[in-house]
C-alpha cells in the first residue's frame, strides 16, 4: 500500500499533493502504513480514505479495493448511516469509541456479506491542535462469531433430538461417584431437581430383584477390559409414588491413557409398555394353547411339505383311533386310507397356494377297528404363516365350531407377530438448510440410503424418495418452515437404498430453528425405521382380509368367477380372431391393390416417360414413393401384429447366428454407409430366433440410418450380465429371474433428446420428418414387444448429436 500511496494522483483530491500535507497527516500515515495490525484512516472534512496492507484483505476478492484517496461516504455508502455519525462524534467530542463483535455488513466478494468486527475509532489531531482525522484499528471476528452460533445451534438440535426420543440422560464421575442427570431421568428416579447426588442414592430406587445385577454391570463397564460398554434392562420403583417403570440403560465409559475410567455417561429409555406387551402376548399365547388342547372339537396342525403332525388334541386323536403317540408322524402314514379320497391333494393345494379349503357334511372313510367306516365332517384346512409371511404348515379343524377355532388361531398369529416386531426403535438424525435446501444426516441415515459419501446427499440428481411421495414430503417441509407456522414437522414415508434397492419406511419428526432475525434457518430432527412395524401391520391386515374372505366365500362366488373367466376367454379369442383377420387383410387385401399401383406406375415410367412434362413426372414419382411407403407400413404393421398375437417358440438360440443373418440382410446398407459394426461374443439364450432377428435388424438399421452427415457410422454391440437387484428401478421386467443379460447397441449417430425416450417405443411415433429419414415409426415398437415376449425389457439413453445406446435386458 506504500507504493500505491506514493503513486496516487493526490492533486485531484481535496487534500492536494503530498508536499502540502500537514506533518500530523504524514506522521499518522507513516504509522498506519508500517503497522502489521489492520488500520484505516479517515482525513479531512471529506473523510479521505487511507489504509495499510494488513487491512487490505478485509475488502475480499471482489470488493472496494482500491479505496485509497476516495471520499469515505463514496466508499462505504451502504454502512455510512452507521459509521458516519461515529466519525462525526469522534471528530466533535475527541472521545474514542470501541465495539466488540459488531455486525457491520458491507459489499465484498461480489455480494453484500454479514461481517463481524471488533474495532475502535480514535481522534487524530492536526498541526493546529484541531481534530482533522479518525484512526480506525480493527480485526474481523466473523469466523469466531459464526462458530459460536453454530455451536449453540448444534447444542439446541442435540437437546431437541434427546427430548424427541423421550430419553433420560445421565453422567457419572467414577472418581467421586457424583451422579447427574436431566430433568426427565431425575423425575423417574425421584431425585432432587438441582445438583448432583451420590451414585448409591441413585441406584437405591432400582428394584431389589435387579439391584445387584445393575451394580455388577456398572462395575464391569468401568473396567477397561469391558470396552466401556453398558447395556441393561431393569425396573425402577419411585421412592414416593412406588410406581414401577421398566427401563433400558445404555452407556459408555471413557478411560485415560492409564486405563482408568474418568467419565461414564449414557441414556435411559422407558420400555414399560413394550415389556408389558411382551408379557401379555406370552400369557395370551399360553392361554390360547390351553384352550385348543381342551377344546371338545377336533384340531390338528401339520407342518412342512411332508405334513408331519405337530399337534393333535384329544378330540381329533379319538376320531383317528390311533392312540396318543401321533405327534411327529406323517399324516399320510397315520391315515393312508385318505389317499384315495382326495384329502392329501386338498392339503397339498392349501400348503402350496395359501388358499384355504372348507367342506360341509363331507364324507370321510376312516379305518377304525380294522375296517373302513364312514364319517361326516364340517372341516377346513387353513394355511399357517410365520412372522415373515411364509406358509409353514396347515391347520385342520372340524365339527361345527370352525369359525371359533380360526378366530383363536388368528389371535395367536397376531400376537406372535407383534411379539417379534416390538423392539426398541433405532433413531437417525437429519438436518435441512432452510435457505439452500441442503440436506445432511447421520451415519445411520446414510446407511439406510446406501451412501458412503456425505457429499452425495447434496447432489441434485439424488432423491431417495419414491416418485409418488416426493411432492407430499416437499409440501409438508414447506409448510413447516413457512413463517408463522408451528415450526414442527412430522411425516411417514418410504426411502430407497441406492445400492440394494431396499425400500425402508421411516417416521420422521423435526423442528424449525430460527436465526437472529426470526427467519427459519434449519429444519432438524430425527427419523425412526418403522419398516418392520408397517410390514407386520400389512401382514396382519392381509391375514384378516383373507380369513374374512374365506368365511364369506360360497360356491355361488366360485361359479361367478368361472363365468367371468369364460367370458374373458371368449373376449380374448375374439380379439385374437380380429387380429388374425386384420393380418390377413393386411397381407392380402391391402397389398394386392398396392402391387397393381406399383406395377402400373413402373409401366407408365417405361412407356410414357418421354411424353410427360416435368409436372407429370413429379406426380408419377410421388405416386411411386407413396405406394412404396404404404407397402412398407403394411409389412411393419403385419410384423407388429404377428409378434403381438403369436406365442414365443422358446428354443435354444445362438445370438451370434442371429446377428450374422441380420448383417447379411443389411449388407447393402452397411456397404453404402461404410458402417463399422463391432460385436462382442454373444450368449445362447431361450427364445424365438425369428423375433430376435426382427429386434436386432430394427436396432442396427436405425443405428446406420440415423448417422450424422459426413461421419462414418460406428455401431458397438456389447454384452454384460447383472443380478436382478442391480436392474434399474423403473425397468418393467416381465419375467422374474435371478440374473439378466444386458445387450447394449451403441452408435455415434444424431441421437435424440431423452425426454422422448418413452415416446419412441410407441407405434407411429417419429422424431424426424419423412423427408429427413424414411420409416414407418413402428420399428422400435416391434423391438419393445419382442423384448417383452422374452420376459425382458428395452430402454434407451442419448443426447442430441452424441449418439444413442439402446439397452435390451433378457433373462439368463
């Protein structure tokens, strides 16, 4: 700044050339320019600006520098209403002013920034003893102030997360045995609201039956060998109300380098409701089993595909007449006489399909006392599901009390499912910046999303929400952060793991935190994985619905279903007949007049071309061209109709042979365009060689046809294999398979805008005029139909003038 000060054009300013400056200005300026501390000097009535190299970085990269020699009000216009009166006050009274961490926003780095300063304004006396200037000494404290604000915000968010989870927190000094806790935990323990207490007083409220176990767990956690881990359930007895509360305690001990515990802290969660629910479910299950065992009507439970007898009550054992030692035997070995009566076939269908079977006054012949005797039963075979919704066995009930038994069994299944689903929720934390909408989250949330890099969460292309939930979540967030709202957010929706494709349902709740001006700054909160709960709920609803439908089903409903199926089959037959009739018309009745038009057009050219004027020749050329396009359209429609209606003849097909035949058919187009075709070795698959040939011929023909002018077309056919879980989520694969082939047909042609990638597979859809490229707009529709017929799918990616890649997915 010294060099810049010496070379500045001072005669053009109010203070004139330096040789006329007062000695006081020269002395003060010498102090400023040689100081390593940021200084700024205002001089004279117009407050001419001087500053040193230490102050210069405060202007930023795109700020007010150089401000040397300018009027103070011109340089600091946006903050002059604040600093102008301060300068006048110092020059008038001679009293210095001091501010600490003062917000003084000004324009730098291309924008108006909020900047915090600690600064002083001091008077500078001239040669005549009057105050002629103001010396500013300052230091920027923006980073320190922002750090303090962030720490406060983080503490507020942590406190909210703990409060939202309804946790008690505690902290123990192992050296002094001083125990401290938050208000919630002190209330549970019946401890004084203020100050610390000794550990024995805190543990005295632990139920007598659990106290020794808790003491031992604490002492073990304080041993270095334990790793400091503490996790235990126990019962609290309030010292005043005597109310009991079951809690889950989790903590961590921290050790010095000498392996001595210096701190022990953690959380406490009230799990009373969950424990009571588990006890009630267990008691209910035992009561239900006792009821079944003592029921006066026959009940049997058979498990596994071999239908081994897992349970049989006395009523059904009496009917069988086989003695009490039937458990563990195969049902077919115990009652072989039922084989010829279709009973085992009924059992197998129930086990395989999950569709229950009911019979009323059904005759069943049983071998009793060495001879077959007729019995009549109202009986049912009902599938049994485990907690994962899989069939593991069949329940057999009889007599006139079927409805009661099914209701009791349904209660047992419901309570068993709830028992497996009830567990302590594991929470994740998240944070949304209200101004930038930048989203960040904890490691657990990152794991749910399938991410290892937090920066990916900021990617605009990444969205873990299923499409139909995105608008709902956006609207709920926007409502929460609107000024004047309650500031609270609560929602329940699915998220998708980007690595595994796993869908997880979360329950999220949050709270808005505001900045100093009262504007929404951050929406922060917690998320709980409730996927298992929702799956259990859906399973229970499905089972209830299935049981309800079973009770309400009648033979008349089955008859109605058969009639609907018959009608649907007749409609399908008529539809296929119409398609076949259309194909016949297309191949015969429509092609015949076109052939005549083409023949007579050719004759007209040969016989009368010389006698036609230019206009007549043009009409004749248009007629010939139109008839050719019509013939091509009819052939493509016929191909599309045939592929749509005929079943695929599945045989082993070598795709290398298919490609050789396709390239032979396209040899003229390849030679004329000088196209380069590069093909990986292809696999052998199950399929229809003719249809697969249509698919590759259309894709290769398009790749050659839609090449860029003056650019030699290059087409690559690449093959890869991937697992089903790695397929694109939006891909409509029709046949389930563990793995799929991916055939990529990539070209360097004119490409297309990807907003049309769904439209191009529709019939008659063209992205270019007939004058630019010939075609009927049916070729890609044929490709999609062939892929679907083979249990696969086709999709495309492209950019204008950067080529296109068509990806065909076929089951391995």
